[in-house]
């Protein structure tokens, strides 16, 4: 069942912590700036809070607009978020465009 439309996003952290270097999240409607602010202020997801507490910065690596929470969940369930990350793909030598 599709929910309200929003933006799924992929965060890329400056360096790994344990095995993680990415976070996939969702912001309702026009709420992306507020959601990023929440992550930076340690009020977002637990993993982003842990990165921020360690002083590890992040950037938005990719956006998927006009999608629902089911789309975000599908991305998360695939694991290996680096495959969706243009930053990591470039660093690993993958120059082809993600579709």
C-alpha cells in the first residue's frame, strides 16, 4: 500500500564506523531540510546520531523524489547502500550512470 509522497535520500559519511558508511532515510513532502537538520542535531536515526557524536560528517549523496516509504524500505532491504552511492561508485572506479 502506497503512502504519502516524499523524498528518499542516501547519506554518505566521511568515513566508516564499524561496517557502516551510509544511511537511507525518508522525508515527507517538503521536509528534507528539517530532516537533515534533525540528523545534524542528533535527533534523527540512531546511526546518524552515532556518526555525529563521533564527529564524522555526512552529505546527501542521492535523492529519489516523489516516492513513498515503501520505496525507501525496498532500498534498505537490498542492503549494500554503497551500490546506490555515486561517491562510492566513483571511488571504486564505477563510472557508469545509475538509473
